[in-house]
C-alpha cells in the first residue's frame, strides 16, 4: 500500500510546481500592497504640492494685508510728528523702512506670479526712494518747506506703496481662488481615480480570494472524504490532488496514520484479550491468601470440636466461593453468580466471626440476569469487614442492597456500621480512586478501574460515610444482559 501511495504522489507532484500557503499569501499581499502604495503615493505627492502652494499664497496675502494696514498710516504719522517737532519724534523713522524692506524681500522669495514680483521690486525701489526723501527732508530748514516736502514726496510715495500692496493682495487672492478651483477639479479627478483603483483592487482581490479559497477548500474536502473512508475502515484511499506543500504534508500524515491504524486494528483484538486476562489474573492474585489459610484452620478447629454441621457448611461455602471465582474462565458473569460468591464468603466469615458479624441482602432478584465483572462485590465486602467492622467494638452488620436509578443504571450499595471515615478521608477516596495512592490494600482501585474498562466512564465506585457510624460504597454500572 505504501508503494502505491508513493507512486501516485510522485505523479501528482510532477503535474505542477507546489507552493506553500505562505508563498501564496505573500504574493497576494505584495501585489495588493504595491497597488495601494502607488495610489497612496500619488495622492500624497499631489496633496503635498497643493498644500505647499496654497499655504505659501495664503501666508503672503496675510503678511501683505498686515503690512498694508500699518505701514502707511504709521509712517505718515511719524513723519508728521517729526516735521512739527514733537518731543518724542526727534529722529527719522528709518527703522520702519528697514523692516518694510525685509518684509517685501521675504514676499519675493515665495511669490510665483510675475506681475506681483514686479510690484514687489517696485515697492523695494520706492522704499529706497522714501529713505532718500526722508534724509532730504531732514536737511531742509523751515517749517513750510518741510510740510511741502512731506505732502509732495513722503505722502505720495507711501500712497504708491499702499497702492502696489493692495494690487499685490488682490492678485494673491486671485491666485488662491485659482488654486482652490484647481484643487476642487483635481480632487474630483483623484476621487474618480480612487474609485477606479478601489474597483480594480476589489476585482483583483475577489478573483484572488476565489482562487485561493478554491485551492484551500478542494483539498480540505478531499481530506475530509479521505478521513471518513479511514473512519469507516477503508485504508486504501489515494493521495489527494493539490499543489500545496502543507496539504501534501498533511495528506502524507493521514496516509501514515491510516497505515498505522490498520496495523493497530489487526493487533487490537489480541492485545485486548491479553489485557482482560491480565486484569483478572491481577485481581485474583490480590485475593488474600490468609483468607484460605484462616478458613482451613477454622475447619480444622471445628472438626476437632466435633461440630460436623458447621464443618460441612464451611467446606461447602468455601467450594462454592472458589467455583464462582473461577466461573469457567469467564470475565463477565451474571449478578446472580456474583452474589452466590459473596454469600459464600459471608457465610464463611459469619461462622468464623459469629460474635462480630451479621449480614443481610436486600437485592431485587430482578437484577440477577444483568452482567457484572467477576469479583466486583467480594472485595468491597471484605473491605467492609476488615477495615470497618473489625475495628469497632460490638457486633457489626453488612448490608447489600440495590436498585435501578433514574438514568437506568444499576446501583448496588455495600453498607457497614463500622468505624467509617472522616470527611477528608472520604474526599481522598473520591480523588484517588483512579490512582495507585494508598488504595491497593482496600481493593477499591482495581474494582473501579475494571468497571470503567468493561463499561463506560459513567461506571465505577462512589463513597459515603459518617465517621464513627457507617460507611457505604456505591457500585454503578449499566443494565446489560445476555
């Protein structure tokens, strides 16, 4: 079978180049990332260009407006005070000329319109001329001559500068309006480009997703069908058809698993049978040999005491006990047969401990046909005697009862009025019943595990107790008859 799988696999691998999911996802991711990156780069560059141009024009217009609001009125007023000889204006306001020239020079650096460049240069020339006229005025004597120079030179030049600056502001505002119009037009174009790019990307994404999904779903369906075949016991399925590395590796794992599972199923019957025999041999090995020795000693003592009826009864019970223990090699016996063994054991122990032990059986005979693992109840009765009743003073009582619960499972109770256990010991029993921690001497672990082995996880032992008063073991298993 392995050679057939390998031959078919080689043929599938030769049909095309195999790629891993990582490679396919990387190719798809890189393609999508490239498209989005190009689109975003175009948008970013254009928006940066528009923003820089718009910001420069807006700043120029603001600076020019602020300059125009202060320069003429301030300078005219300062020159007037200078001419009339006001106390705080004894020197020419040439510093204002320097600051105005610096502002106009900065505007030249960021202004792109040629007409406005000419206006700015003209304003620089007028500012230089204004500086010269101010010096000439300072050298003129006579109040009337200075007033004439102020009106015919200073005021005229500042009027021209104000006029040029107003024209500059008007043109810059027009530039802003034009830029805004272009931005609106290009924004509409960019929106259209974005929508087109989005549609193209979505188309490519949908197509890639469909292809990618198909490459995933098809081999998954093949693997599901293949595992269903293996689950139904058919181990001859062929390798799946796919060019994906991960699915090929998974398919190889399924083939290997199916081959190993087939071999395991071939060995399962023999191993299970060996396991069951080993379990029962182990249980039988746990039967206390002192029980046999003490029983024989008791028989000898009764014979010497010439109590022949009790000797016959004890020998008969001992024979019945070991006959039911063997049960013709059967692992599962009826509850009736199991109870015969328990009764034989209790009869022997009642003769031996007549002043200590009494028992009662309150089990519905309707439960007798149902099956139970051999040697389930006897270890529990023995535990009740040696770890419960014999540790207290006075006569003890063992009661065996049972019924069918609401879940239609048989529940058998082995109750004794011995010393019981504490709440912490009871919790330890419930927690450790499936482990090897301190339960072997009680025989409880072996009984619990065998019930789980032969029935389901709901089967097993549970415990109840009141310390110093009583102890009860509940045996739960399903209703299974011949």
